[in-house]
C-alpha cells in the first residue's frame, strides 16, 4: 500500500502542536503541546495544565485506518474528489471502536461508512469522513508540508464533528471524548451540534531515534 510506504519513512518525530477549539459548550484558550511519535503506534503529547486533544484519526497509520474497514470499494463519486485524488469507502468495523454500546443490537445496527480521500501524486491521506448514510459524524482534513526534502508530514489538521443524536454521542464518548467535551450536555430535539478542532504543527525533529521511556506513563502513587 503506497500510502503506508510514505508514512513508514518516518520512524519517529517530535513537534510543537498548537490546538484551537471552536466547540459549543467548551471554552479553552489556544493551547501548545509537545508531541512525540514513534512507530508503529506510540504517541504522547504533553502540555502545562488542562488540555484537549482529539484522539480519533490523528497519528494513525494508513494501514490501521484501512484495517478498521470492511467491504472497501473505490468510490466513483467524482463530486467528492479533486484532480489526482481517489476515494476509498468502506464500512467501519465496530469492534475497532472503543465505544461501549448499550446492547448488542445497538452495536450491530451501528454501521457507519468511512470515506478516505487519497492524493495519488504523493500518496497521502487528504481526508477521512465517517458518516451514516449522508449524515456526517466527523471529518478530518489534513494539509502537508515537505520537510528535509523527503518527508511529508501534516502542517494543519482540522477535525470537525457533527452530532445530532444524544444517545449516539454518549456511545461514542469513549472514542471521541475530547471532540464532544467531557461535560457537554445535548438537549433533546437539539439540531446537529458542529465543532471544529484545529491542530497546527511546527518545529519538527524527524528520525532522531526517540527513546522508549518518553512514552511510559508516569506512576501516580
């Protein structure tokens, strides 16, 4: 898979992340983090005080993205893609979610479609959209820069979510807690709630052989 080959060029990195939120019911000033990544799937972000980070889709390898889908097809809807782009659509495997469903029926009936748009000139994932029929749940849009003339890494990621059903929001809260706000309440009959989280990346240090101890959780005695 060419998208994963591009992703695998980076063994590790650290970067500055600036996160800003436009989320109903949740106020937080722009926040800076120090982010650390090491393949295959180690990630850590540190900041002073309280911070919010979306934990869906960021720093996920293309292989992991596609492994969470079944019944994948090339989507021929050209209105959703630009030049030199293809869209791969598949059904999300619910067992890949961290969400706790109220019963087995709810789990079986929750079958969101995921659309992945790929830039075929650089083999980068431009966007990931999760939807039920035509109703969007969330969408991640990535913009990249070339570093050291060989590594494409995100410069900006924008995470939008669209939540209408209160029960659905509760089921997903373990998978996207920081996207809906831990204490946010959804009123019955409320229209779709839309939120936007913007993550900007800078000051990359790439392939410096980060030690594993950076990713160990600190013990709280």
